[in-house]
C-alpha cells in the first residue's frame, strides 16, 4: 500500500476522527456532569463502562474482520461511533433542556457510552488489519506507525475543536453532534471510496488461537514490566479523569462558570497531548534512550507532575502539572512496551502485545472512579495517591532485576525505540489501539 494513496488517507481519517471525538467528549464531560448536578464519581463511571466493553469486544472484532472482511467491520465500528456520539448528544440535550429527568438522561448517556465500548474497537482493529494485508514486512512498521500517529494527532485536535461547537441551544451537547456528523462523513467516504479488493487475509494476533504465550503475564521476563505499566497507566488514568473537574473548581474561585471554563479544560488537555508528542516525536529519538532509562525518567517525571499539581496554585499549576505528568507517561509507555517486547522471543510477540492492550483496559476501569472519589473527599487526594503509585513504580525500576538491567543486549537488535515509534494517545483504551 502506498502511504500517499487515497486509501491510506481514508484509514488515517478513520483513526483521527475516532480519537478526536472521544477526547472532545472527555473534555466536556465534567462540565455536563456539573450541569446535571451529579456526583463526579458517577460521571467517571460512564467512561469505565466504555473501557470494560472495549476490552471484552476487541477479540471478537479481530476474529470477525478475518471472516467478514476489513472494510465491513470498519464500517460497523464507524456506525457504532456515530450512533454513540449522536445518542450521547441527544441524551445530554434532553437533560439540559429538562425534557427528561436528570437520572434518566444520564442513564441514556451511559448506554450511549456502552455502545461506543462495544463497537468502538472495530474500526481501529480493522484499519490496522487492512494495512497489514496490503503492505510488505519491510514497509509495515512505517505504515503502522503513521496510522497510529493519527491517534496522537486526535488527542490534540479533539479538545481544541470541542469548545468551538458549544453553540446556542445545543450548548455542551454541540461537540457530540459535530463529531457524529464528521464520523458520518468518514463512514460515507469509507463506503464509497475505500477499495475492498480481495487479498489473502492474515489473522489478527488477538483473533488467532495461539497458545505460545499462554501464562506469559506471570513470566519473570515480563511480569515486572507489566506491574510497572499498570502503576504508571493507572496513575495517568486518575490524572485524566480528575483534570476537567479540577480546572472547573480552580476557575470557579475566580468567578468563571461552567461554560466559560470549557476552553480552559481544552487548553489543559492540549498541553498534556503536546507534552506527550514532544517527548515521543522529539526527545526520545534525539536522546536515543534505552527502555531502562525511559521507565526511570517516565516514573520520575510523572511523580514530579503530581507534586507540582499539589504545590502550584490555580489554573497555571493544574496545566503545568498535567503537562509534566503527560511527558512522564510519554517516556514510560514506549519504555515498558519496548522493554517487554525485547525480553521475549519472536513467537511470543503477539502474546506480549495482547498483554499491553489489556493493560490499557485495566488501567481505565477502577482508577478513574477511585481517583474522582478521592478528589471529592479532598482536592489533593488523587494526586497524593498517584505519588504513592508512581513512587512504587520508580522503586521498582531499581529493585527489579529485569527493569534495572534492561533487556539482554543482543548483537542483532537495538534496544532504542525507533524514531517512528507511535505516540501514546491520551484517552486510554479508546484511543490507544
């Protein structure tokens, strides 16, 4: 597949719109919850449902794309995205306009997020498989990296565009209608323009019955990388879930209301996404860091970001702290994913990749809800908890022999992540496929 072809541009748009829509929704969700006068933990729970369903449904879509075809499954995923976004917008409007009781409207919002969790993984899985079917082994890494970069770009674009769609009458529901419309346009383009010529399909690793890596999660070679990853990504999930509420509360002290606070939430999310992209597209290739250095700097920076969030006052402190946390995760994620991959053999790569995928789902199940609950008890609560988690991750970097020494320095491979390593996107499982 030519990376400059219209077909690849369509696949890029599929990943971009899904991630941008998800991040745009996450940027306005705290304000919607406050407008409904709901507990913050209930709002965080809506995203936890989506993460759970995403993790459960992903293997099914991988297998179905092998049988039904990539394009059809991609269209199913995009259709689910459009229905979910439009349904979430309608439920939000119904609650804000008092057409429905708040709890009923919120129940419909949770149902819409469940739809996204079930169908949302279909499009990115099918897109990646479509590229794999049509590229040689030599070109596949570059193609996959470029496709994944659409998700990193979406984490920046979504929060920036969301405030522009908060319009009269539709209000906070406006971004959902806008992203649903954009998703419908992409769906139409996929239907009419994406070639679906027959190719020999390669079964996706998540859909293949392969027992080579069975029980790999407890293997000493990768176990500590997984534990480290769970600590770091769990802390990141807490920061993401709390961010919007924290910005609203800091600005409320200055007299700004929910509507006026929304652009500031977008600025904070943009700062975090930009920090991650700067690290993964700039600093890591420039400094040529190995996995053991990446995980140390990652945990240390993420810990420092949480300390800054507590110590620095006002909105400025929130933005700087979140940006430093995001930079830390930008170092840490390629560190533990590359480290675990380099620690196992070629026949176990599919299994270790599956473990990394499940890690994202686990991180966004419990931690966001618990973090927001701690925030309701005390403003510093979730950040203190994160300092404990990240302190444990940092200690693990030296106490664990695999993490302290790094993967074996074999002469036929380079431990340094390549310059085209795709960035880790901010929304977790929905944007990290």
